[in-house]
């Protein structure tokens, strides 16, 4: 089982994650992880915090000479802005009576709840006397650690031939045109990389920017919709046998755990609720000779998942992000601890973080898929994983031609040569 925990506060010394269950023998590309962290900081509509931080990852355990050892992996992303919060966010007991400390504390004080944020419920739940204790951990700054973890998982998926991309499909009410169903992930990635909003439709990008400008001028905020697509996944990740093993349920939980995400959709999940079954489900056809799978489809309304399992088609996941709850104009609220009428607190924030949100969503989808992959296939080492996957892939390929359904003997008798890529180091 692959799992991870994050720790750290928005303006604390650093964000930390521990990843447990990563196979041994995966060569880590740190530059690739840092590139994902950089993408999370970009995007039209971001606030001034991104001008302070230059997020990079450091590994403190579980990696030796650039290769995973099978032990828990510890990674850290430093908060450069901590220098401006060293009294308020000090880990050690601090004398807050000095002039410098008092000045900083007064500037950083939070005395009014922000509707839509974790402020109210978190303060009551954890019996806090300072709203900042909630804000600091609930902040979306935490997603920097998640992106580092997801980028690590992306490298594991790449090792078995899977690929994921993210892009923005909507900002406010402005929508991108639908992509051709046969467009390659490389083309999507190229289009998104050329956009400040990670959008694939250049004809509406200016309208998206105008909507963000208008929100900024009004002291408001905007949300939107993002999409993650994954190719190259084996059939059968997840399971129909228990509710908590269904891959779509696991993806939905992971996406909904991202700050400000309020809905998730697999394939044509929303529109399919209003259509007849004949227009929703994806017919099966006999595959061409030599194809990887013994079947093919002409549509993918299911978004690559049927019965809680991947089905060999492209995985399609959409996430719906609400407007950020921190706004310059604020909303009616209450003061704390008096609970008297007030306007909501404002602290430096983004107007629209939709491009960054797409990077975070891809990271979380990558994690769920990596976990499901290691759950299905032997995974103490990358060699074990590849050999197990190749045996399974051969069985699936030969399934249609088997007369008795006993694929185990076919797989065992096959000459399985695992190709060693740069991520395989030494013998296992």
C-alpha cells in the first residue's frame, strides 16, 4: 500500500511529506519534481506570495544516490516567507513582548472569520484561541507538498508506460471548446504550456483573463473547472468487490480533498444522468490483429472506468473548484472571540488559482493510480513491478485466443524479458 502524510503550516519553516510504500530501484528526477512545483506557482490571477517563494524539493530519507531504497521517503519544501513570520509562527516558545514581535503579531492578527474557509468550524473543533492556528494548516499552501508527492508518483507511472496531463477547461463562466476525442496527450500538454491559464483554447483565453481582472477590480474571486487525462493504464486497477476499493471512488475522495474543490466528475458523469443508456455506455468491438488489448471502443463516455476499475481507455477526470473564500471586499461575518457582526478578514490571497489547482489535481490523481498499481502488482522493487505487469499484460493479450481460459500456464511459459530503463539500478 502506498500512503503519504504532509505536515507544516503556510507560513511555518517548511512543508514536509513522508511517502511510504514506494518500490526500491526508482531513479528520482528532482528537476522534474521541481518543474511541477514551479507550475503550481504559476497562472494568471495568482497573488504576491508566488513572488516570494521559489519552491524546490529536498529529500531527507528513503533515497540513496538518487534512487529509492524501499524505505519511507521524506521530502521537504521550504517556506522562504517564514523569515517574515518568525515571531508569529515560531515553533519554539517566543517572547512576544518585544517591540518587533508585538508589531508583527499586530499586523498578522486575525479577529474575524472568513465564510467558506475552515476558520469557524476549525476554531470550534480544536478549541483554539487564535484563528491563525486553523488558517495556517487549512491553507492551500499545503498543496506544495502534495504536488511533490504526486510528481514522485508520476515518475513511477512513467516507468510502466502511463502518462498524465492537466489543463483548465473553464474559468468562471468562460469555457474552452471541447477537445477532439483523439487528440494526443502531448498535444494537450503543448497547448496548456503555451497558456498562462493552462487552457487549451486560445480563442477564449483573453476572455478568461478579462473575467479574472474584473473579479480583482471588484475585490472578488473566481473558480473554474480543470481536467486530468491519463493514458497507458492497465485494465483492472481498483476493484468492484468492496466500496472502498473502487478506483473512481478513490479518485473522487482524493480530488475532493483539495482545498476549494467542491465536485468531481468521471468521464461524462454529469450529462449522462439526463441521457438514455444507449447514448451513455461504450460499445465493445473486436480489436485489430496485433492490438495490445483483445477489444476496442469507439467512444469513452465512461472516462476509462467501469465497475470501479480501469478499463483500458483514457482516464478522464474533471474537478470543480469554487471561488476562493478570501476576498478583498469580504462578506458579512462575525468577530472572534466576541461573535459580533463584522466583515470577513482579508489576508493576501489569489484572485483565481485555477491553473495551479490543475497541477494539484493531477498530483492527487497520480497518487491514487500509483497506489492502485502497487496494490495490484508485486512491488517491493521496480523490477518486481515490471515483471508482474508484463506477465499480466501477456495474459490479457492472449485471453481471447485461449481455449480453456488458463492463462497462468501461458504466462509462465513465455520468455519475459524486462527491459531495464534508466530507473532500474542494480540487481534485485
